[in-house]
C-alpha cells in the first residue's frame, strides 16, 4: 500500500518532482476525503435535510418539488455540501502540511493557534446562522404579505438559501482572523482601527447586506455579531501587536 505523504521539516530540501508528487498525493487524499464524507452524508441525507428544514415555521415544513429529477438532484447537492463541510478539517490539514515546511517553527506554532481559533469561529458562525439567523428570517419571510400570496416553498430554492446563509455567515465570522492577518502584515494597526471605529461599523453593516438574506430581521441579526466581532478584533490586535513588536515579528510595508 502507498504510504501517506510525509510532511517535510523546515529547511529540508526536496526536488521539484518530489514537491509535485507530494502535492498530487495530498490532493488525492482531499478528494477521497470529500468523496467519502459526501457518500456518508448521502446515506444520512434524510436527517440532514430534516435538520435544514427545522428552522421553518411549522406550517411550511413540507417542501415542494416541481420536476421528477429535483428530489434526487437536491439530495445529492445537499450531500455534497455536507461532505465538503465534514471533510474540511482533513482538507485544511493537508494544505497546512504541504505549506508548513516553508515557515519557521515559531510561525508554525502561531498559525496553528490561529487555525484552532478560526475553526472555533467557523463553528460559532454555523451555530449562529442555524439557531438565530435562519429562524428569525424565515418567520418574517414566510409570513410577509401572506394574505396576498399562497406561500409554498420549493425544496431546491429553500435548501440553497439555507445552505448559502449558513456558509456565508460562517465565513464572515472569520473577521477577527482577517484583521489580525492585516495587522501582522503591517497593513493595519490598532491605532488605525480605533480611529476608524465608526467606519468599521458601517462596513460591518455593508457586509451583512451582501449576505444571502437581505430582509430587515436577518440584517439586524447579522449586523450585531459582526460589530461585536469587529470590537473583538480591535482588542485582539492590541494584544498581539504589542507581543509581535516586542518579539520583532511585526512586518512593515517596506519588508
């Protein structure tokens, strides 16, 4: 049996062919992981779809399909999304293992901490979207002008909307990591962030507007945590900026 690719040590030399072979092996592992996770997700797609339907009000839980292929194609699409999400730790680990040898040991430790923090933020974003954003938005959307319309919910459209909302919210919850990276690179500083705090609030609301759900309820529910995360980013940048300056690890634009 072929062995799993070995992660090179920092400074360890390897030929271009060896790097390409390692990259190919890691890509194969990623694809196999996604495929296996998607297969497992398809085996449990009834439960996954029921979980996604759970935030809907009780009188709208029966989804509508309009074609003979739609039930199957929708189930497969949901299974693929679930497989990608489930395999994400393996994918990130393979990417990290391929890139880590280019970084010094202390940088590897810092990035490992950031990866753990980013994973926690990602999980928090998924939970917030599922338990807070989706129920509030759906209560508003499914009752809006219900005296004028016969509101029926199509399975394909709803599941795409729910999935996009969860994924987008999870991504924007990575805001502190993005800001810390800019501080680490010297593009931003804590002083700049504090001086432009109000502008940051406006940008948080603008980001919330760009998310899939644009109704007033979901806009408010998404803007508030973004503003709180922006404030958290300022405090975290102040803490890390001092540590990086003392250690001489803070990059500047001229470096």
